[in-house]
C-alpha cells in the first residue's frame, strides 16, 4: 500500500463498560483507542464505495458503504467503530492485507450510530 493514500485522519474507538466508584452505577461509553495523539486520530484512507461496489457488497455484507484502510493494529476488531468528519462508521469486518497480513487492515464499514 502506498503510504501517500493514508491522507485522512480518523479516530478508532472501542466500547467499554465500567462501574462508577461513587454511585456503583454501570457506565457504558466509547473511548478512543489512541491516546498518544492529542485528538486520538490515526492516518487512513477513507473510500466511499461506488454504486456497483455497494450493490456487490450488499450481497455479502449488510449496509457496507465505505472502505477504510489503516496501518495494521492489533486492537482493531469488529466491535470497534471509526469517527471521521463527524460521522460514525461501524466496522463490519477486519481484513488483513492479502500479501503479508502485517502491513495494513481494510475495514468495510456501515454508516450510523452504534450504541455498543
């Protein structure tokens, strides 16, 4: 993959649950996976699917509208989501690169709110 294609800043998030130490109430929230940058963002390629790709994707994945490519990370799973330009993208699958499986991940995504 050409690193120049990774020109978009996206924020990967994971859903966590915990307990409030004061009230004992269960807290559910989305938190940024990346804490080493001020905005929690990483470099990615965000590619909206064409009409033909969208129709083809509908046969195997429900509502896949966007393909996001990032450098390989071990903490990205199908239970995560991506924030990009104020929109939420739900990860429908995590596909390693077909050559080595170690360079990048392709994330077929659907757009919309994910409550965990």
